[in-house]
């Protein structure tokens, strides 16, 4: 571990630092049609959770955020590559309130600009990596391919009438949670953290990522639409298998199972009526509270991993507060 | 440079060695839908020119092909990634006489499996790379992004009524030639070649790659259809700007230029008639011979680069013969 323990910055300061750097990053180049969409999606903003994690993890282990800025850019470029390609696959028209790349340009542009972004991500990953390139590279590559596997499972699930809890948890671990763990591990690697601490910070991010996704699933049906700006029950309308569905399916008896699968996969029914019917089944099985309890288990496991890291506790407050700020109290 | 100069193997032996290894390589994994298309495209065969170049370059500098097998697999997986995505963009139904991935499965599968292949390519690149990872990585990444740039220029050209010689040569250098140079450089890097020799072998591959593409353009219009199994004039029919077109446009006078652009971009005309008209313009400007002369210049430049490499000439015969075998005598 590095000795020069720096003053830690708040999440807001780290986010501002990243935002400043990313605005200065030249993604524009020739041919225009390849690089303009990259510039476009990278400047669209978003919460920048992953790169902030990279910077915060570097600081946790005593390095300044500037030392891990290239790896933070790498993880944000990779994340945006996956959004560009996923949006094509999901035929999504909007991303962060703006036209998706394949809508603003076309599908071919989305495919090719996405490809270029993945290569750019690898290039940033290697910048100022020094002797740590090997470790960064092999961990990042494993995570990157897991993200693809997760997306495939997610698409596979659309064709299945039902998914088990293990299947669902496996999917979100791959599709979203490991990249959060990886974001933290990249920063910790740059800062020279020990192998044990690298495992722990990855576990922290992975478990927090799962908790966060479960929260997302719960909010989709039970969240305040005015507060979260989302239509209530969007997942139910789209027959999208969520944790709520998988949990209900796992604890239901035979007849409840059949009713759940039938109702959930209905498409020839008014949305409001379908949501009401699904909610009634969920209520009957106390799914909202059970899902919250499971979410909390992952959240607690994340905290345990963070607590076990061999850094003085006072330095962990920033990541702890960050995680807490991303969890909704009113759930 | 390594001292243990091995007995060199013939191109045929290297190709068999690679084919054996690739057949043993496990691309199958879970989820099936992600990995099955990778297995499919990788087993479809093809000439394996790029990985054979990697192995031959390693041998040229005294290493055994086995030492560079992972980098050879990397370059072949990357090449096939680009084919899978290009075939989607070009809406191509066939590849090597079989259904393309997006036709056999669907576009989403093609996008995602292609993404996974690019990551797999990076993983193979790093295997047994030791201290050379940094150099392999930065060269490979630069080339990879250039391949994307070349594909974008190629698509851009479809929307343009005309392209200049420089534009066309720049495009094929990026889209196809640099990857051939990179294939050779990867093998040479693994074998510990000097920086000067790395540059030279890259130049050999790049210039040969351009010559090969010019040959392809010439054969499309002037090749023996029975011999090459291709329809004569396919590029002309598709209004695809080739070296023949760019060369004609570069040397034509104003009225010839206008006639060329008009005729070449016609779509409301019988194919046979259009080909005849375009051929008449080309003949008038002696384009076939001029293109052949230019092709030969690149071929000669490739030979000069190969000759300058600091390895005894007898060891260069295999690569020289390989290049020669890929050039058509009857052109």
C-alpha cells in the first residue's frame, strides 16, 4: 500500500474532477461519423458512478484521484460502449433524456462507434498503468466478457416464461454488479492495494451493485413515480422478469406459480389491470418486504467487505456515504 | 533477437498447426447463445492468412510457432469479430459459403457475440506475453481502432459520388492493410525482434496488404469468373468505389470525369450494359495496366521492407513465397 495518504475528497469533488477531465478528453477525430457519436454519448453525463468509484478507491488506498483518472475514463467509456450496443439490441429510443446513438445516427453507426469505444477503453486502461498493466488487463477483460454474458442472459430471459432466483441473481451479477466491483478494483490496483484488499473492494462493489439492482426492481413497481420520473410498473408491462417476479415464483405454491406466470406474461390486457393483478399476487406473498430484506442482505454484505479492508475506518466513510446516498430511504 | 534459430516450417505446415490449435480451442461456454456463434465463425475456416503471418514472423526471428500461438489466435479472433460486425452493417447473407452469424441467428446475437470476440482477442493477446504485453497491447489497440476507422471510411464512401486516390488508399490501409502488418509484428514482437525490424515487418505486411487489395479490385472486373468463383463486375454493379474507379477519376479530364461519375453511379441500367460502359471508360484510360503498375509498386515496396530486415535472407524465403503465392500471375 502507498504511504502518501492524501486528503480525501468528497464524492461531489471527485465527480466534478472527473467531469472536468472528461470534458477535456478529445474523443473527436477522423472520420467524424465514427467519433462524433462517441463524443455525444460521453458528454451526455449521467451519475458517473463507476469512474467516481475508481477515483474514490484510489484515494482510499492513499493515491490521488489524478493517478487513476485514465482507468476511471476507461471504465466510463466501457460502460457507455455497453449502453450504445444494448440500446440497439433493446431498440431504446432514449438515453438520459436524449436520442440514443442509433436513433440520432443509425444502427451501423451505433455498432461501429461502440466497437471503437471498447478499444478506446482498453487504451485508457493501459495509460500510466506501469507494471500493473497485467493485473488491470486480466481483471478488466474478465469483467468485460462477463458484462456481455449478462446481457445475453438478460435477452435469453425475455424468451422464457419464468426464471429462478439463482438465474436472475447470476444475470444481474454479470450484467451490472461486476462492473461496479471492477471500477473500484481498478482504482485500488493503481494505488497498489494488496490482493486481499483487491478481492474485498471488488466484493463490496459487487454486493452493492446487486443491492442497487434489487432496489431498482422494487422501485419500478413500488416507487413514487413523481420522485423517480419513471412510469410505475414498466417492467410488469414489458413482461420483464425482475427480482420481484423470481422471488414470487420461488416461494409460491403450484397454483400460485401458474397464476403468476400466466398473469405476468399476459399481453392482451390493459396495463393498469395487469399491474393490479400482479401486485395482488405479490402482496399475497409479501414480495415487497421479502425483496427489501434480500436487498438489505446484499447491502450488509457489501458493508462487511468494506469494513474488512485493511485501511483505517475513517478513510472508508466516503465510500460508505456514497453507497448510502444511492440507497432510497423511503423504500 | 533470439539465438535459438529453429528449423522453419512451410506455410502449409504453419496453417495446419494453426488449424489444429484453433479446432482444440474451447470457444464454447455459457450462455450458449453468446458462445455458439463464436465457435461457428471460428470453425468456418478461411485462408487463415493473418495467424499464419504471426506464426511465420515468430519463426523468422528464431522462435517456434508455438510461442506465438496465442497472439495468432488473437489476431484471427479479432479479424472474425470485424467480419461478424461488418456483415451486419453490409447486410451480407453469406460468409465463406455459409450463413453469416446475423442470418443464422439474428442481429442482436451478431452484435453481442462480436463484442465478446473482441474481448477474447485481447485475452489471447495477453497470454504468455510476459514483459512484452505493453508493446503488444499498444500496437494491437492502435491497429484495432484503425480497422474501425477504415470500415467507417468505407461506409462513408458509399454516400459519396467520387473518392480520390489518396482517400481510397487511406481507407484500405486502415481497413485491411494495417491488420496484416500487425499480424506479422505481433509474432516478431513475441520473438524479441528489434524496434527497427518491427517497423520493417509491419511495413512489409502493410504494403503487401495494399497490393493484395488492389489485386482484389482488379480481379473483380478483369478476373476469370470460373477461376475466382466471383461474379464479374460485382463492385461496378454495387457502385462500390474501387481503386480502378479512383485511378480513373484521378487521371481523367473534366468531361471524362463527368461521364465516369455518371455512369458508375447509375442504378437504373442493366448490369451487363453498365459493366460494358464502365469498362469502355477504363480501357480508354488504360486503367487495368495502370492499376497493375501501382499494385506492383506496393508489392515491390513490401519486398524492399522484407529485404531490409536484419535476418539472413534464406530465412525470409517462406514469407516471400507466401506473398508470391497470394498474387495472381495471370492478372
